[in-house]
């Protein structure tokens, strides 16, 4: 059975290493009697104990200091309890994976505050949460060296390998992928798959009768002829790295009429937009080779997106699973690129805008705006479900959606590691907080603990 009520775990120096003291009320609920043997599991670790019962009300467990140390379980804490026959699972144990820095006050560099927020939310849910570096996993004894947030400071400690891992440093290289496979064999669940390439994404969505109308014309840029073909067809295209993020290494190419040359191409370096020209196809091919540097790319038609004061706009829609494992839209906001930019990414200097504010500038009719918003939400959730079914279990996505000047809605891309900064920029702290809470609720679901929705 699953217990909805929290369980307090305390330290008792009078107990033996193999003894568990349990409150009478909890023992009755679990149908346990004095002298029974149970297994307590914490993350991927477990130990066997003999029960003694304390005639006290409430739900609590007491363990010796040695037993707590063996289980890597902090005491004087409230945990959730999952009970199956004579096995008691505490937690769940949730690890947030990110590279650790040398700064003990900011162990996860720019992600430090976000990981702290995740740990706080998870702890409130009765989870045992910590951040860790994949290089600090000891598979042989099933432990991890990591950091947790406690008493308003970062504390370093040893933890059990988690039930659920929320990776914040996605990688497609063989080392991390091999480690991931070994952790999955141990029973670890991951909130997101290791990678979701742009080309794979478009292939999946294009095969859906419901979704293919939202997908821009897209091709694999396996050779220059593909780029040239798309240029002839659309006049202007975006060339995007298949596994890129944050708008890095995107190139916009257009056919132009003028003295500067028939081709214009634009790209960013350190947030600085560079505009160059090529006088013919051979020059363009040579110049693009220098910009693209052998990466794998897709080429995609340009969409005539909405603009605000001359700046390009698109929507970031945060879609996430909750404690019931269901998809829903947590929040959405416009990303507004710097003036003249070819992308709208916040990391590239963009700003945020509330959905209704931007839409009012272009569509004065309230019914039209409401129809666009409903279509955006439907597209985001439907696309998330399609990708979830085909690409492996996914817990959250930042889906970028474009609206063109005619009000048509387009799918741009899906991001496995979405940032939350946008909701702070538009003054929606409650939405941002919900984007932090939902992965921790979904972690409970993945670990098999009692599920449930949380009202937004």
C-alpha cells in the first residue's frame, strides 16, 4: 500500500544496528507486529531490520545512528513512505545531475540557485533530494557524493544512488550514455531522455496526421544542394544544428537582389550579429562551410513571425508532467529577440512579453486571440505526447511555437532542458515556481509513490 501521510524518521542511540522502532499507529496501518522482519530501502540501497513497536500515536520510525549511516538517510526528517508487504521504501530519493564546480558556495555554477529550489520543493514533498556530478557515482557500493541544501547552506554528503535522476547536463557522448544505461539497469528512472535531436523531432511530428500541418518545411542539410533547393523554394531559410540549443550556431540565409550579391547570410558570435554576402553559389558554399564547421544541420523555411517594435517574437510554452504522469501546459510567454536579431533566445539577449500583450498588438479581436491561444496549448500538449511516445519517456519540454502575421501557428522546436528565466522576466513568479515543482511531483510518480495533481 502507499501511505499518503508523511513518516518522520528519527535517530535513536539505544537501538541496535538491525532494529527498527515503529509507532503502534503506523504498525497497525502497515499490518506489522512486534518481531516482524522488514526491509527498508532508500534509493538503490537497502537493509533488513527486526521490528519493535512503541506505544505512541503518529507515524514515525526510529533507527540507530549506524543504520541511518548505512542507509545514507538523514534523520529528524519527514519522508514519504511506500509499503509493499514487508518492504518499506522511504523517499523517493531524487538526484539532480549537473557538473560540480570548485566553488563550495556555488557548487553547480549558474544552475546553483535552480537546483537549490528543486531540492527545497522536493524536501517539502517528503523526498530526499541532492545535486551531484556524474563523475562522483560509485556503482560498486551504489553511492553518490553530492550536495544538498539544508539549514540555509550547501552540505556535502554521501547518498544512495537515486530512484529518479533529473539530468541538467544532457549529453550524447558515449561516456555519459554508458553510465546512464548502467544506472537504468540498477533501477534508476530518468525524467528525460538523453537527447532529442531536431531532425528526429521533425520526423516524428511530420508522420502525425494531426501535427504535420504545424511543421515548417524541413530537410536534412546533408549537402549544399539541399540548402540551395530550399533557398530556391522559400527564398529565405534557417540552418540549425541538429543537437544545438540556446540559438547557438544558427545561420539565416536569404536570396537577395542587389549589388552586395545574390546571397545574404547571418549568424551570431558572442551575441553579435554578423551579416555577410556571397556573390554566387560557390562562394556561399565555401563561406557556409566555415560557419557551420562540419556540424550536422537541418535547413528549414523561414516563417514570417510576428514582430514587436521590429524585433522577432515567438512563444516558449512549458509543458510538463505532474504527479499523475499527465501532460499539461504550466505556462507560456513570448520571447522577443534583440532588435535586428535572427533569433529570440533569452540567452542571446532577448526579453520576455506576456502572451495577451503581444497578441493584442497584432490581433485586436478577442475571439481571434482566444482561438490562437487554444491552438497553441493544443499543439504543445499534442506534440509533447507524440514525442513522448516515440522518443522515449519525457517529463518536461520547452516547446517553441511561432505565430505568423496571418495568425497561423507553427511548431518551431522542442527543448529537453528548458530554462525558467522567462517567467521571472514577465513577472510571473508563481508560474515559475510551478515549473520547478512539477519535475519533483513527476519524480514521485516515476518512483511509484502516491500520485496526484497539484492545483496551479
